[in-house]
C-alpha cells in the first residue's frame, strides 16, 4: 500500500496550450539515465531555455510561479511518447497535481502510477482557472479527491478523473505491483493456458 | 451481434477485475529496450522481486544505439552505460536479448514481427508508444510506462481499462504514389490527434485487405498519433503467410491458424463507433505543423485558420503551399517506415539519380535483417551511389537520442512519425512527415516534391 492521496493544496502554474507532448515536457536527450532521480531540472528544458542555455521569457521561469505544486494546461496534455520520464520530471519540479482539459491515455496512466492526480476540467473552467492564476499567482487551491471538488476561496469547481485512478489514489493503491501480485495463482493458470514462445 | 477481436482477446487475457475497477490483464508478450526498462529493473530489485516469466520478455537495443560506428564501448558513455545495463538485466534474469551483434537487432517493433513473436490474438506491451504497430497482426498491443514494465516483469499482468472500439473502414483504391503512410496521416488529420482517446481503432475495408503486412504495420504504428493506444487489423491469409516459418511462430502452425481465424471480428461484429473514408482521391500527404494531425495534401495550402504557434515555429504562413520548399535533411527509417518494402520503394525513386547538393540524406534500416535483405538486393548501392548515407539499424533521427540529429533550424523531410518541436534533436529543428517515397523524391529535388512526378 502507498500513501493515500486525498487532499492536495497549493498554488498553481498556468501553462497555456493544447497538445503539449512529452517530448516537450522532457526532451529525449535527457532520457539517457538509469534512474528517474534528478529529472526535475530538465522539465520543459527547451521551453524554458534558449540554445545557449539562456533563460527565456516564459511563465515557467517567472519567479511568481516558482515552486507551485499544481500545473494547469489545455487539451490532450502529455500526448506522444510513453516516456514515464515526463511525469517524473514534473514530479521532480515539484508538481503534485495536474489540471487540464484532457490527457493522452498513456500519460494519464503514468501519472496515476506515480500518485499524481491528473484532473480533467471543462473548457470554461480551464479558461477561468488559467485566468485566475495569471491575475493572481498567489491564489490558493485545494483539491478534494473524496468530494471530487476543487476549491479556491469561496468558489468550487467540478473535475473529472477516471474512477479507477481516483480510487487508486484515495485508497493508496496507485503503485499497482502489490495489488497485481495478489492473483499469482490465477496468473500461473493463464501462463499455462496461453501460447508460449518456443525457439 | 457478435464480439469484435478486441473483446475476444481481452476476455482470453483477463485475470480479474481489480478493486479499482480496472481489469488485470495478462500480457502474453513483453518487449523491452534500453531506454525505458532500466528503472523498472531497478524498482524490482529495490523490492526484492524477480522476473516472473522471463520467457515472455524479449529485448533489443534501438533508441540510443549509434548507426555509424558500432565498436564497443560506444563513444557516448551514457549510451554505452544504458546498453550495458540492459545486457546485465537480461543476463541476470534469463531474458532473450538481441544485442548490437545479433542478426535480429533492430527497432523493437520491427524485430517482433520479423521473429514471429508478434502473433494474432496476443496481448503485447512495450515501454514505447508505437507498440500499436503489432496490431497489424490482430494482436492487442499498446505502449506502457516504466511502472507498468515493472508490473509486467513482476506479475506478467497490468492494470488497464478496456477501450471502446472504433471500426475504421477504408474504401476505394489508393492512387499510384500514395501509400499507407499517406492514409494514416489523412486519418489522423480527419479524426484529430486526440480523436482516439479511449478507443482502439480496428482498420478494415478493401484498401486494408489489399495492403501488405508491412503497410498495415505503418498504419497501426501511427495509431497512437491519433490518440488511440491500440490499433489493429483482423488476421487473414496474408498474416498467416507472413508468419509461417518464422523463428518463434507456433510449431503446430495449422492448429494455430485455426485458433486465430476464430478471433477475427466477424461481419456482424459490434463496434462503439464506425468511421468510413474513401481514399480514391487521396494525394500524398505532408505535415506542415508541430503535430502529426497538422497534415495536408502535398499541393494544398496551409489552412487559413492554421494554428499560429505552429506556423511561427515552422516559419510557414497560412495559405502557403509547401511543395517547392527547400529542405536540408532527408531521413528514411524508423519503426513507421524502416522496413524492406519501404526501402524498395524509396530505392526505386532514387535509382540512377543524385541527392541534391546541400541535402544531408540518410537511410537507416529498421533492423539488421532489413539491412541484410536490402544489401542482398543491392538497394544499399543504389542509395549510396545517389549520395545517401547507408547506416546501421536503429531509431536514429526519429528521436535523435544517438548522434543523428538535426542542427539548428534545419528542415527535415522524414519518414518517421512525429513532428513535435525538438523531436529530431535540435530544439529549433523542423520536421515534415511524409512517406519514404516522398522523402526520396524530396532528397533528389532538394525541395518538398510530389513523388508522382518522378514515377
Ligand atoms: S523508431 Fe522512433 S518511434 Fe519507433 S521506436 Fe524508435 S524512437 Fe520510437
């Protein structure tokens, strides 16, 4: 069992745009690594830095949003490569929850395996949240995965998250290995029944 | 109404419903490579777990391997380290490994079918999103992250929700010079890069029926670019013909074929959605933007409502026709279009011609056996005489984790599958996706060209 992830509070980073792919979240050249430690420094590297390593003018570089734990973005977030390096890089930069209009499936799956809630919100809510944060970077959010509500001040917003991911997070079953190992006998039967590969 | 292939294969492999509501699915075949697996073995070790059924996992090296010099140790210490780690992990755990010296080394999605590992009715997973390729054989195949690689190594199962199935009917006949690559780019452009989220795509119809296994692989390969994690074609005589006699194909082949035939979706199979496309008028497709859905016919104008950020990055304008635009690099290869039929088609275009001065042109065979076959047919000579570099097998400039990269703002005509910002190794480099025939034509002319003018 893992830590139960029920409530997340924090400030947010507004990252506008649709179809932000995992190559952009972590360029392939930073995947030459044997562990996922230390990937945070390379998150969105080419978005944040120019060719000579100089900082670009970008919301991800703005001191106003440094260290914020919630990332807000657009449609089809995390599309492209299946690299789990992407959510690890986000985790490494301090992101503990993502709010976007929708997600690529493998990415959503990878986030869940790491205990990062990937919440989907309707277009008007995404727009409103982005605007709120751009107007006031210090605005606080609180995410309640039991009540399925996002709070900020006296406002509440609904979000969607596939029920299986939500349960995995709130029940502390997001690291799936131990749950899967409970059925080793059934697995052995399937292994005997299903075709093998004979050289 | 009867069950479609996906539902049947799912039921055969389903262990149970998990407390979270997902299914626990048995994975018949697990493929691994050097980039996404080391952390999974690390996690396993940390927990004191071992690989449950090593005979169901097969490994090769593709993403990071250099395609020019193959002497060990590789110049890039990090690449050497990652490949050595895979060698240790497979060695310690008794996993079959097709390394740099092997006759079967290659891009993992080319290796699987070649060895006959990819078979109808299997569930196949690999830590790589283009695992959908294997669906061309009527397998249910999908990309996974590293935590799931760990799950499969430890339990041969993973937690997954069953997708809905969208049947995609392709009617008509493809014109000369129009290929599977053009077709899948068209499907993605029509349905959108996120149109397939929550779906598996079942491809069928007369165009698919008439396609070779290799072209079907190209289509299934790029399914993930349309947001669908799984794409498949029902197995048929071509599938069985392709597999017969391959190294890991079932020994009692006729009995296996009998079982496979039962799995194909019948005429009256039920689907959650159906999409039909007539491709008789389809032109060779090229991308203009920064995702594979931003594609158009080679003679078409960039739409007037085209995404501004994409245009700005590419340096193109709305309304512009890209045909005639100068290119810097031409890349033929990748798991989308690095198979022998792709090289034959490209060589036919190139034969007796010269690459335009100033264009850096590479052919990277998808696997050692593709390279060997091409060399037996003399294709390498055709390419070399034209001025193409003939390389060793690997992913190469598809994702540029090895030394093959774009430089600065270079514009690349590429037979690969992703035109994302930075994908080909330079943060400002630009990619135009197209068929290998179109890349060959563009390399010769030095500009984005319509291959039909050269056939
Ligand atoms: S060729 Fe490209 S898409 Fe295919 S496996 Fe290699 S890197 Fe991935």
